[in-house]
C-alpha cells in the first residue's frame, strides 16, 4: 500500500496533475477487461497482468497501473480511461 506521504507528492509524468488511488470498482472493471484480453495501454500493448491497483489522474482521464505493489508511472504504460468505455 502506498503511504499518504508518497501519494501527496506523486504527479502525472505527462502534465503534472496530482494522482490518487483508483477506486476498487474501477480496478475490478479494468481487471475484467484484462481477463477478456480487451484492454490496451497507451502504447497499444495488450495488457495481460492483473492490476493490484491504480493511480488515477485528477482529471480522471488516465490511470497508471500498480503491479506487484509498484506504481508504473510511464506514459506508455498508462491506461486511457476514455478509451475503456
């Protein structure tokens, strides 16, 4: 689990908006799409690994995955939420 102190300093690497932990239901929804092989990241790579969680950008447009309890704050690894509908 990420500490409150760490969450307070994490920002989006693309536009520096704050990040916060994604809601459990959002992560579950994304994991269901991963299980169906129906979710790609920003670089177009099909996601195969279940998310442990996510960091959602303040504008709710992008989620950075948390895998093995490590936040992956790389633009190419981000999940564009507007494309997951």
